[in-house]
C-alpha cells in the first residue's frame, strides 16, 4: 500500500521550494541596497528596442561578491587606491583579486571559491512523467506558485546542494617593480577611459571578467566583458591577465 504523505512532509517540501525561489530572487531581482554596481552601467537594449537594466547579470555579479564578503567600491568613501578583479568562470572556481595601496604598501589579496557554481542545488526531473514535467514547466514560467506543485516535490525532485560555499584567502605584498608594471598597463591599456560595458553580450561557456578601480577623489570605474580574447578586448584581457599572474594560482590553460 502506498504511504500517504503527512502534512509536515508537505510543509517541508514547500519550504524547500520557497528556499530555491529565495536564492533565485536574490540573483534575478537586485535592489539598490544589495547591488554592488551602479544600475546605469547595466542598461541595455532589449529585443523590443527598449532600454532596460540587465538585472539578471547585475544580480548574479552582486550575489557572488556578497558570498565573497567583499565591500562595495562604487559608493565607497575609501581614499586609498583600490583595484578589484572579479572572475566568474563556468568550469573553475570563482575568484576575486584585489590590489590596494595602503600605508605605502601594495597588498594583493586573492579569494578562491571552493566550487565552480555558488549553488549546485538542482531539480531531478527524470522522476516526473510528461504531464508532471509540463506542470513544473508552468511553475518555472511563473504561471503556478510553489503550493500548486508541492506534490511534485514529494517525489524528491529538489536535490539540495549540501556543500557550503567557502573561500580561501591568499595575501601578499607586491614589489615596487610589480606595482609599477601594473600601473603602466593601466595607463597603456587606458583602463580609466575604457568603455564600461560592451554590446557583444555574454555567452554560456566562458567567464565574466569584471575589473573595478577606485582612486583619488572617489573616482570609480568598472569594465565588464564576457571572455575577452585575441580578437575582442585584447587590451583589457592583457591588463587582467597580469593581475591573474600575480596570484600564482592559475595555469595559463585555465584562463578563459
């Protein structure tokens, strides 16, 4: 005889669903309070020719920096020189690399995540039949709420990621020669006047490259590109590659 699901089990399944919605909401619906970058920099033209904020991309970038417990730079009152490179890769752990000038010392701090995806929770839809899959699809489109598909969660389709996100921090002082080379690259590659956002968009298998700079009189600049390469944004790639090389943590073949 098939065992009937208890009310408590139904509540637990619903809570799992709501938990997934919460994480998704943090990424897809950034707010002024939790965004790490100015909304204006993420404006783009949609398929209807209208200008809108790329909230999914802004939310994802901000969500990752919160997980790394990083400070916001774009509205910082810090009077020191700071550069931060955020590297979010498809097949390798995410990283942040911060270069800061404080008390006549140049400090390089590298944070490396313990897994390539921030949350590996997923839905195992192989446990559902065709009609159940169709109903779940309606839920993902926003046509049904989580209570309407609570019975689907009773089949164990939600597989929660049990590996907590952690990061390792590496810190070292740069030599005068290393810092001078970086400053020369910043000037040569014209970072402070480089276009913040490109119209080339993003892809699936690659990486988000985000370099921020903060200097005198609270001047802030950001450059974001999707997997810059030999034929697209090479100057920006060379500048970021040098920061990556200073960490001594990444093989050249894993730079993408």
